[in-house]
C-alpha cells in the first residue's frame, strides 16, 4: 500500500487499537477516487483524515496504523479508519455492482490485514457491544449513535456488511477472527495431475488432508484420486474447483475450518 501522508492526524495513540471503522467518502465512484481522496487529505484545511482510502482497484494509506486519524469523533483514539468510494445513500444493488465488487475486494484486503495485525475479530459490533468496549468492526453511523459527537450516518443503511465480512473471512482463510495464525508449511509449486507431481510437498499435503478426514494415500504421488479430493475440498471452501493445489488451496488445507 502506498502512503500519501494526511495533513491532519495525531502522532501515536492514547488507546490501543480495538476498532475498524468503515466510512463512505461521499465521493463519486471512479478508478482514481482513492488517490483523489488521499490527495485531498494531504492538503485540505478541514481537519479530517483516515488511515486508508479504497476504490475499485487500489487502496491508498494516508495515516500509519500507529498514528491517530481524525474521522469519527468518539472512535478515533482506538480506531482504524477506512474510507470507501461511494455514497451512504447507495442501495444494496449499487454497492454490489461491478464497481462495488472491486471496491469490496480492496476493502476486504485492508480489513483482513488489520484484523491479522491487531488481533481484531471479523465481527460487526452491535451498538451495545461497541459501547461496552468490545473489539471488532463498526461504522461511522454507529460511532455517531453511541458517542454522540458527530451526526454522520455513513456508510448507510443498505451497506452490504454480510458480503464485506464474508470476503474478509475468505482473505483470512475462513477464520472468524484475527487470532494467532496457524503455521502453514511452505510450498513453492503447484501440485497437479496429469502429469503426476511427485515429492515431499505432495506427501505433506496428503498427510494434512488425511488429518482433515479425506481418504487418500500418503505416498508422495499426486494422482487422479488426489485431484478429485482437491476439487471436492475446493468446492467445499468456495475456492475455484480446479483440482490443482495452488497457493490458496494449499493454505486452506491448514487454515480453513474443518466442516
Ligand atoms: Zn464517516
């Protein structure tokens, strides 16, 4: 993520990070909206900023995580602020159009990184939970309602939280929280058939899949049976069912919940 430092922010924090606060920029959906918003934060006279701005194809960081952005009074000291291109008045269909799909993908990437780095659960907090000091994800609207220090209602009542949080969980390999990462062994190639991939990495994957309850031989030969297991596993986890153990499929064998 490139950094375009915002003009207004506090260096450091007075409270540990506990919240990810989602905003809509109230700014048109263009491929360059994140860059435009960041450029505005860098020079404007109005005292406002955010940690990151996202549009359909990129994210621009404006304030470092360890510093305090000025975006949602009441939720600034312990929050990470994310601005999304678009308007709070948008309908669900408008949030989920082609532009929105790109935007939610970019947003999910940032949020997953924050959840992992700061151990924040992938959970949209209720207002009661927000008030009680729980860790999680919230909106500017809920910060306004709970702390009563602003009247903003972004990102709006039709914002597709279910879709966004689903994408964040997928980014985190199906985990529901940003708790300690499991140790995933390294694999520098794809396992496929035909022709048969052979080696210790195949054995490592087969052993792991056996542990998860799949029926296959731990012989170090990636065969048609392994490709079938792989395809079934990919379907179960919402991955592209290719029968090829690529990086995501490999990782999911260790990180995805066993169902
Ligand atoms: Zn806002």
